[in-house]
C-alpha cells in the first residue's frame, strides 16, 4: 500500500475520535460533534432546556464559527442522551463582528470573496428549535441589513435587549 494512502487513512481515523458522535446520533450530522460520556449523571426525562448563546467574535472568513457550532453540539449531545428535540429550545444572539457570520452567502461572498461556512449551520439550527437574532446596533454599524441576512435571522434592537427579553421568557445564558 503506498505511503500516501496509509497517511490519508490514518489522518481520517485520528480526526474523528472513536467515541465522538457520528451521523447516527446527530440531528445536525454535519455539525456539532461530541463525545459519549458513559459516566454522566442522568438528565431528568422532563427537562426542558431554554438556553441563550451569545456570540460576538467573528469567525475567520471562510471558516466555521466554533461558537455557533456549539449550539449544534448542544442539540446533538442532548438528543444522544435522551432529551427530545421538542425539549431543546435555543437562542443565538449575535453582535459585534460576528454579525457578518449571519450574512447570506451571496453577500458574504461579495465581502470576503469566499463562501460563508456558517450559512448551512445557521439554517440547520433555525430548523431545530433555534431562534437566531442579530443585534440591531451591530447590524447598523457593520452595514448588515435585513435583506442581506440568512433567511430566518431576526434583527433585535440590541443584543442587550434580546438577552433581557429571553431571560424574561425563562432562557438562561450559556457561559461557553
């Protein structure tokens, strides 16, 4: 077997840990890899998660945002551990430079000359009980208008306002 084939097979094996989630465990199979934790405390069957995630740091152009991918990871790992999707309600509040990560691919490509790797992830999140908000203050500052956003992304007055509203609705803020 030629050495380059051995190297490719070895790299594929090493890049996907044996206990990481695979498509058979994933609601969002292209995103949100996680590990099986056999010793984890059980999650009560009636648990309903209402969690807001805050993202301000823009991903490097053409790269997937690890912070946005955390929502997919949260969904996948909890489904894997028996929490029904109807009990997972997430909100993504984006502000600062990360506002650009919510641009529809056409506008993202016009600005960065590359595909928006976050577009498919954001669309998948929107289909899985996730509300996505962009801070209106940041949007105006960065020239991000409603017509340039990925379909389904909502503009709030500000990230601060949206977090306050989500808290009133029973959402907790994820510190990661």
